[in-house]
């Protein structure tokens, strides 16, 4: 599980400060030419459909409706941009979920192309947080996304969601397994974070990790 000793009290406080500031939805993007052009750094959340991405984003912001939560997988069909911080020093990007076969094939093709183009060609993108369901571990389509980010030299970090679901011993074993697999990927950040939107575990540590990616690692 996430080792809280890896984070100082100051780092946790900066993470809390970042997400206490108002987070504002800016725009939903369906093509590369519509991306924001103000040069702000971006952090993105990617993962399989129904991995708990929207719930995690809402938990980070301590809000229930910042990102839409749906019982129907595949509802996020755009790159959704939200500001983070008092001076909007970061963008949080909620990416479409992948791996939902019941979505129309044309829509899946469009989402896949958009995700690929964004990951390959976005210099403002500082890190992708790759969400992995703690009940299931890394799946083949996660590995496809990892391969794409390796090839594009995009830094990414694994975040386990729904960490309250498996037993503690099962979760610890999964963290070890995921860490070992990520060690084989050049673009992967080595630390694995385990989170639960329901219980709040791991949320302060993820906030601190994101705050460290703000310009100069400073949050006003």
C-alpha cells in the first residue's frame, strides 16, 4: 500500500492547498486543434472504463460533481480540462476511458485516436496517472496504453483505485506485482499509489504527488 512515510507533512499540506482552491471546468476537447494554448502544465488521468476515474477526481477535489460519475461505462467521450490551484497553475485532464466494447465502434475509434494523438504530441503534459482497478490488476489494454506512453516518452504513474475492495494482503501483493512490472517500462514512474475514493485512503498522498508537479513544485 501507499507508504505515507514517503511524504513529508509539508508535501501533504501543499497537496491539500492545491485541491482546496476552486477547480473549474474549462472545456471538453474532441480534437487536437481545440486544446488549450496557454502553455499551462497538464496532468492527465487515464484508465479503463469503469475504473473509478471520475470518483477519484471528485474525491481529490472533495466535491461530488466536479467530474461526472455514471453507472454506464464509457460516458466520458472528450478530453475534459479542469483548472487546479488558486492561480490555475495546472490543468487536470480527464481522459476518455478505454476498453469498453459496447460503445459504438466509430466512437471507440475516435476516442482511441484522440487519446493516442494527445499522448504523443502534448509537450505541456507532465505526467499521466494510469488508474488500475485494485480488484483486477493490469489488463492487456492497460499494457497497450503503457506501450504507447513508453514510445512517446510520456511520464506515467500507476494509481490503484478501489483499494478498499481487496484484502490487505491481496492489495500488498498487487502493489508488489505492479511495481515489478512497471520497472520494465522506461517511462513509468516507480512509485505505485493505492487509493480509495470511498474511504479516502491514499488521497492526500496523490494530492501531494500532483502538487509536486506544479510549476517549481510551489502551490500558493
